[in-house]
C-alpha cells in the first residue's frame, strides 16, 4: 500500500488533497455527492466579522478552460458560522481549515482569536486577497508589508497553524511569500484567482455585474505551477498548490514543483467527486510507479541539464 500521508505545519494529513475555499461552501452541499472523509481536508468558504451579501448578479460566467466569479465574499459572518456552520464542518470526518478575511489586520486577529476557541479546527487560511479599505482598495496580498502586518496580527492572536493565501496579481509573488513567512506564517497557499473579465458583444456590456472577476480552472494552471516553483525556492515554509487541479496528474505536477498539499476547486463544479477521484488517482500512480511514499515526490523537479 502506498503511503499518501504528509505532515504540514505539524499537522498530519491522510493525503495531500483538499477542497478549495469557496468551492465546497461549508461542506453541507457536497456531503450527499462525495465521501469527504476520503480527502485530506476541506477549506471553508471565507468568513468575515459581519455578514456580507456579496456582489449583485450575474456573479459567475463560464470561460474557455475555466470560469470567472465575482461572488464578493458572501457569507453569514462569524457569529452565524460558529452557531450553524461549524457543527456541520466538524462532523465531516476530515480535517477542516477555516478561511478568514477582514478589512484590517485587527479584524483578522479578532476572527482568529474567536475561532481558536472552537475545538477541532486544523488551521486558518488568511484570505489576504480581499480589499484593504484603508489603502485605497489595495489588496493586502499585493504589498509585502501589508501582508506581513496581517500575518503578524493573526500570529499574536492564535496558536493554530496560519496559512497565508497569496494573490497572483502582483509583480513578484516571492517577495510577498518571504514577507509572510518572516512574519510567522506556517505555510502559504497559492494561487488565488487571476483578474479577468468577459464581454457581452451584443449588449456591449460586461457579463459580470462587477465588471471583473476572478479567473480559475485549468486556464490558470501553468501560471500557478510557475509561481509554486518560484516560491519553493524563496521560502522554507510548506506550500499548498491551487489552480486548475482536476486530475491526479495535475496534482502530481504541483507536488513535483514543490507543493506539499493541493486544493481542488473549480473542478468540483463539473464533478463534485473530483477531489476523491484525485486521491484515488494518486494512489494508482504511485502503485504503478513503485513509489512507496507520495511525499517523496514533493519538490523533486529537476531543472538542470
């Protein structure tokens, strides 16, 4: 039997496959469609201090090899999450990482402190790709110092492992990765969605009410792979790879490039069972290749001649 287990930030995962934030909501919707206990874990939809209704529709549009979304962090807020969502997540039979976002580092810290009181949370993933209203709408994750400030605030508020989710919409993602690692992040996840848009030619208007949205799916995989590889050489903390992972071979590419865990996201809209299928595919690949421990592939990419 192939050993698919891996330890990241002191946490043992049964396998390296997680479901990405925003694509499995809070687990309840997929329970009847797939066996979530077969996964390494799930990442919850983003939680904010107060409820958010999100952006007006249309908020999702299919694109070539992917999709655009402009949901706008719709969520019930921390109080409703603790009362109604966490009990569902806690009963899924797999590890749960909670994704959080705030308008200031202090809001991130308050969320982290409250969630630290709940038993069973595996880690916190910081969505530092949300608007920083105190910096002219700039993303926290677009500026190394701003990203580090969020991580520092959260690090002081919790003993849970902290994962910083990085945006690809920057000139140098390695600079941000180094900043959050130095600030105390236990791991980084990348990439979040790329900014994109779609146009209705007949109406001469954007398809999304928000005009632009986040591009995800197979179209962004090459970009994500390159960024994972670059960050692997820049920091020593573990990397969680995200971006267009739909098959076991996709996941293997990320592992070889340097990711210790991967997140399956957009693929679940096509096949809700995609995460479990990736796990099974990894086991089959390792069996056929005589690989006894999947973790031996992490960072095994050879670029020299």
